[in-house]
């Protein structure tokens, strides 16, 4: 039962952070493209890749509850793939196929790149000597 509490707390924090960042980015780049969601998915992909590599086979051992808090909760509440999907559909339904396609290409390519970067960054830390 405690595992569900960890996921719920992480999800709440991730969701609040997602909304806050999306509002800030949308206000700054108010051009009709979902830059906020794209940025959030990139950051979330990096964080989940970094954390997974660092704690699964890496330098830091954490409990299963902490893994659930960060990966299922925080990252799950923070990343917005469902919002990405809906915004892409909305762009396509509005006839803005170029932006819909751009959103798909950038989201998939950049999120895959940054999940890999998270693994690479954690791998570098894992290779460091010391405690």
C-alpha cells in the first residue's frame, strides 16, 4: 500500500511542476506550437533515463519505493505524452499538418535522444572513482 502513496505523491508533484512550466513556456513562446509540452517531454525523458541508469545498475542503490516515486510518480506526472497526443490531434484536425508533423518528429527524436543522454550522463557518474 505504501508504494501507491509514493506514486501518488510523485504524481502530484510532477503534475504541478508540469503545469507551472507549461504556463511559463506557453506565455513566452505564444505562437501556437506546443513548445511547453515538447520541453517537458524532453526533460522528463532525460530525468527518467538518468535516474534509471543511476539507480538500477549504477552508483546509487535506492529502495523500490523511491524508484516508484521518481519514475512512475514524478516522471509519470510530469511528462505529458497524452497531452502531446491530444495537441497533435488538435493541430491535425485544424488542418495544420506541418505543425502536427513537426511536433511528432521533434517529440519522438528529441525525447529518445535525451533519454539516451540521461543514460550517458548517469553512466559517466557510475564510472567515477570514489564513494
